C-alpha cells in the first residue's frame, strides 16, 4: 500500500511547474485569476494599475461555488510567491487523502486485497491522474464525499448491535459524517446526490427505515449536512445576489429525446473510467452480500439520478463524472477479492506475492503511459504567446475568439477582451433558449465598438464560416504571430 500511494503521489507531482492548461484550461485559469486577485489584494508594494486589474478580474468572474481552494492557494502565495503549482499540490493531497479512506472503506466492504485493487483503480486511472491535480474544487469535493461514505458506513455497521443507548462511537461517527457531508456539498452542490445516496444506502442496508428515522443521530447528520450549503445559497442568492443566475441551463428536457445526450454520456464514461473498467465494476456488484450491495447500488443510483438532473453537463463535461471513479473502484473491489481467493485455492503459497507483483506491474505500465503523455506536451511557451498578444494590444479595446473565453489572455497578457461565442456555445444556447441571433447583429453587439479582434482558436473559427469570411474579407491584419492573429476593426482594407 505504501508503494501504491507513493507512486500515486509521485505521478501527480511530475511536471509540477507546467501551466494548468492540460485539463479544462478555462476552469483552471479562472481559479488562477481569482487566487491572484485575492493575493494581490494583500500586496501594497506593486504598480497600482496591475494590482487593480488583478482584483477586478477576481471580482467580475462568475462565482458558483465558494472560493475555498482559491483562498487557500492565495494564502499560500504569501509564503511561496505566485506559483501556480501550489494548487496542483493541494489537489493532489486531497485526492490522496480520499484514497486513504477509500482503502479503509473497501476493507470493510471486502478485504485488504480487494481494497488494494480499489485504490489502484482510484489512483492510477489516466483520467484520475490528470483530473485530481487540476486547479478545480472537484478533488476536494471527492475527498469529502469519500470521508462521508467511510464515516456513515462505519456508523451503520454498528446499528445491528445497538439498542436505543448511546456511546462515543455512536455519536462521533454521525457527527463526522454530517460534517464531511456538509463540507462536500458546500464545496460543490452536486455532491448532495452522492452524500444522500451514500447515507441512504449505508443505513437502509442495515435496518428498516422506520427504525432508522427514530435515531437522533440521523437528524444530527441531516442538519450538519444541510446547514453549510444552505447558508451559502441564502447569502449568495438573497443577500449578495451573485448566485441568482448561476443555476440555470443545467437541465434541458429536450435532450431526453436527443441521441446526442445518451451518446455524449457514454462518451464521458469512456473518457473517465473506460468501458472495460465500467464493465468489471458493474460485474463486481454480483460478489457482495445484500447489505453491502445496497450501499453500492445506492451510489450508482445517485450517479444515475445526478446524470438525469444535470443532463446537459453530464453529456458534455467529463469532470462531472469524476465522483464515479471512487464508486467504480469500490464496486470492483469484491470482484478482485473473489478472484484472488480463487487463485489462492488453485495455486501455491507464492500466489499472493506474485499477485502483488502483477498489480505493481500493471500500475507501473499505466504510470509510464501517463508520464509519457505529460511529457509530450509543454504548455509553458503559451504564457509567452499570451504576454506577446497583450503587448500588441496595448490600450486598445478588443473582442476575440479564444479557447478559454479570454482567461489566459487576462492571466498572462494582463488584458481583458469581450469573448466571441464558440460554435459549441451557439449550439447550446439555441437548444436552451430556442434563440438564434442574426450574425450581423451579434457581430455589431460584440465587436463593432472595439478596436481589435483577437483570434487564437483557429479550429473553431473554421466552424464559423460567417465570422471567418467577415474578418478576412473586411478587415486588415493588425498583427500576427505563432498561434494568433489580431484584426484591425477600424481598417476595412482587405489584407
């Protein structure tokens, strides 16, 4: 286990100082902008214009979840300076802590051997490696979800041997479960599906519902689980007002009639855990006793319900399926346990050692592939490109088509642009609001009052022929370099 955890941490710290553009760069750079704004707010000995821009970028960016990780990173900047790899270390540590309690939970469900296999899946799936070191709240959320599962399952396992009396563990574990569940929901509201599902599965697998609702610990867990998230929603919606528009556009009923929804969900599953892992995880459910099976079935049901409620994001955003990784790992544990038991019966006493050797061989092979992918792309030069674009822009006002809505330009180029919608945005908003704006009207609304138009996403520009023709046939090129073109919107001379 020490070897597995050591390798799991090592691969997450590999190429530590590369830019956070390897995984959903828009979301990661958004978090980086927020953390920088918080950090610069504490600095006094720096140019006022730069400080004001950093703070302004933090304040104007959309806020959905509490800025917990961003504030933790900003606080650490006071000791390390502005180093983006700080967030990568924090996220990796959160994932490793989750792995520790996943191991303990898997031991209760199966055995040490099954738990080792579960942790290996959790730590070394290629997607898990990349996602768990990103500057996003999701690794922290997954950690608290697993901590909740462990505490509530541990408590539920005590119920058959307890009367109405109380003891230290009978109250300590529910308190911990409520705290962990509440923090998971606070970090990201979608955790509520997995917290409620895990709680119901653990408790109802051990005793009847009528008996459960008479236990005061259940109400303590419920209150602790609801309070943090509810307080944040009340503050964000009715007091500060910044959350009012953030909950729309996640459920689109028409998608249930569209094959793209189901195919997209399958594509996300294949990207996150892979078809073979999914098959083995579901097969592992047949090797559990009924009370333990109910717990895992509840987790799978929670994920299914989550995918139905957030039907747009589950079929288009792969990281929305990140909590499925620990669910699949736990489900695979009983299959691995059964296989190793059968193997031990058929072979000699060296089987266990050989099995561990094969497990480490598979882990090492996966790590080598993951390391090769990390090494194949160096994102550091992009910081120079964005800084160059920022210098070329000067004080001009600009619109632009970039892969990340201008967040990279704001971070490394210190310039703000009004983003032109991507082709995917246009499809999404047409489906959501049944509204298709006229191209010329959209162009006049976004770009007409600007001086420049920046293009770095040439693949998406090719998917928007009207915009491409408009820029190249109407305006001259103000500046261009490797990876970008800037059009002069005041010059109508054809280049």
